[in-house]
C-alpha cells in the first residue's frame, strides 16, 4: 500500500525547547510505532492512510490537551495511481549525481513535501528524492566525535554542546529529523539538543 504523509506544526512557537503542547503530540504519534521525522519547523509522520489519519487524531488530541493555540496539518497521499519515475533527458543526465548522493528521480504525481521539485520550460517534470541525508547526519556526528577523541555517547556535557554547535555551523539541522537523530546518537533528549542549539544562538 502506498505511504501517506502528514506534516503538522503546533503553536504557540516558543524560544528554545518546545513546550509540552509540542512534545506530547510528537510522543503520542511516536507511540503508535510510525515513522516520525521531527524538524525545526514541523513534524512529518509516514504510514498508510489509515495510520496517518489515526496519528493526526492523536497529535490533535495531545496538543489541544496541552493548550495548543493552533495546529496546522497538511496530508499528502501520492495514491496508487502516482506517476512512474520520469523518462526525461534531464533525469538521464543527472543519473550519476543521483547515485553519488543517494537519491532517486520521482514523477510529478509522486512528489512528497521533502522532495526537490524540478521544472523544465515551465512544466513540472518530477523531482529528486534523497534517501541518505540521515546517514549524512550520522557520519557528521561520528566524524566530529572522533575528532574530539571519543565515541558520541561518551562525550561529556561540554563536548556535546560543542558538537551541537559544530553541527549547526555545518547546516546539519536543516535536515529533517536531524535533532531527533542527534539526540539518539548522543543519548540525550530532543529537548536537550534544542537547549544546546538555543545556547549556541545566544553566543552568536
């Protein structure tokens, strides 16, 4: 069955760590065992249409119970009739690039919110779907931790703060789900990573 995607943002937005109206909603969705990607501007959940509908309901209930003032949800359902991967000279020419960065071409009817759309002479001909970004985050974390002389989980608090600052300087946190992945690798909470990021912004 074709996957469905729901992107949601929960307000009010707060400086630093997200409030309980955000974290409870995310936890409610994660407890359902679905693929959840937490980004700086919203959260994406992936599953079947039935699973996504249930997940959106759980997020709404949890967020509103914690006094969320606005919850915005966008659901994308590519559907069984989504277009096949595009047969276009642009994608043929870009094939070596796709291989190098771990991406694949997708037809215009199969585009997801995180895909990069491509237009040719004013017409949408498809897009690029990148699969290896989370792997890139892991590689950056492990490389930086190695340069600091240890495994990620064994770094002390000061070193972890420094690691988050270096990741931020490299643009790691623009990648969807990076905060969650970094938190898992460092064996801390997502809120701790947000606090480190907030401290970094105050220093700059």
